[in-house]
C-alpha cells in the first residue's frame, strides 16, 4: 500500500498555530506520561511523527487528536520543549477544517482578520434587523420585550437559526465520523453500533476521559463550560422555542423570548442560573489562565481560543444584565441590552458552533464512540482469527 507524503504539511500547520514540532526527537516520554494513551491509541508521539513526515492521509483518519484533552502533562515533561500537547491542539484545528465542507473553518483558523470581520458583520446585521423589524408601540413604562419584538417572530428566527446551525454542525460531524471510521464504517455490524451507543451519551455528558487526567481542575472547567452551554441550548432551542409541553407548561409560556418572571425555585429558572454560573466560572477561569499563562494548555493561545472565550463571556454577562434589568423593570435599559446580547450571541452560535471551537463538543464524543465501536469489532475479528 502506497503512502502519500505532503512535504508542505508542516508549513500548512504553521497557519493553524504549529510552532515546536521540529524539536521532537521521539524519546517517547510524552506518550509514557499521558494518562489517556493506550496501546490501541498511543499519542502524542505518533501524531508528531506523522506531522514531521507529512503523512496527511494518516492524520485525517486518526482519532487520537480528539482523545487528547490537553491536560498538559506531555508538554510539562518534554525534555526538548517541543510542546506536544499544543501540537495535538493544532491538529484538532486542522482536522476541524478538513471535516468542514464549506471552507469557513479553515478561514477562521488561518486568518484572525477574517474571523473578526465575520463576527462583526453578523453582529451588525443582527443589530440592524432588531432595529428595523421592531414593533411600533413598545412599552416604555415596563420591561416587556414582546411589545418591541413579538415572540412569534423571534421564535421563527430562532428556529431558522437552529435549523441552519444544526445542518452545518451535523454534516461536519458526519464527515468527522466517516473519516475516523474509514473503510470499516460499512463493514461493522449494526448491533455493535447500537451496543456502544451509550458511549456517545456518556462522553458527551461527563467528558469522563478528561476526568482521568491528572489536572482535575481542567476537567471541571471543561465540564462546566460544556454543560452550561448545553443547558442554555436546551432551554432556548428545545424547551423554550420548540412548541412542546415541558414540565406542565404550555407553548405560550415557555417561548424563547418571554416576559413572565418565574418563581426563584422554578425548574427553568434554576437551570438558567446553573448555566449562567457554570459558564461564568469556566470562561473566567480559562481567560485568566490564558492571560497569566499559568499552565501548559494556556501558554499558547490561538486567535480562535480568545474569540471563543470572549464571545461566550460577553454572551453570559449581557444575559445576566438582561435578566436583572427585567427584574428591576427598566424598560429602555432592557431593550438596549437585549439587542447587544443578541449581537454577541447570534454570531457565536452561527459561526463558532459549526465551524470553530464549539464544534469540538460534537467531535470529541463522536470520535470516542467511533473508537469504541472499532475496538470491539477488531477484537472480535482477532478472536475469530
């Protein structure tokens, strides 16, 4: 079987943030200290070797970049300062661009200017749309968002956004699954896919492999950000805009944009408070860590890392301001902050989720599931041989 070598791979990866891979002389120390490396999926040394050799095709089909959670042990223990953990992060950016059939991911990861312009343009368009399509008689005495932007119209926009976002994210996730599974995808019996389906749910909800790393704080931060965002997405897209009955509430009381103030211990309000606290803690911790560069995962920050955290922090903060201005019944303040909130949140959702860092939340559990399916199938083949 011939192996195609790409002599330009190293240079191409530099656009995704690669710096120190050439320093590696393959002592294997990084793989030895990694708590997640296994005989079936050894990393990061093998992936660094592929990078140095220009084995593009091998990289695209590998699952190891997604099985690495960048705890930093490998980088801290590298005698050459090659920072193999950061190389794995670079490969995740590179692979995200390979999975994305639109080409947007590549532009986001290789051009900070493009990403900033794209986010800015979408934010401005959202602000203009909110200004142009507002209702004619807003209530200026009491904070009632539905008198400015009727809930049915906002809900339609929300569902359209959710549909477009889901289409791009799911199509890219399927391409990720297809690349990782390779030719085995159609050979593996469906019963194995079904039997291992719990792996997909477990990895998504708990990020359990990261919990096996030595840095438990990093796992907690990652879990807070993931569950906080997932809770917000569930409340907005599924419960609040889905037109379904949830916990005994009717359609008109649980829409995305609602003026009803729930009691403090209402489940929807408690979920919202959890999501807010989790996101605020997780993003603030990560931002401070990147500013201080206090540990390996935060020493080399790519532009998309900053954009991801800043947009998420601003979305959370403006959401808090909207909530309290509504509680204080400050009409004009609520309306202005609400527009600013959407000008930050919508670009984050439609651009960052399918094409950049947020996509990792989908790729990681899917790859972990694919790896478990492949491993069981290959073990069965070996036992029969």
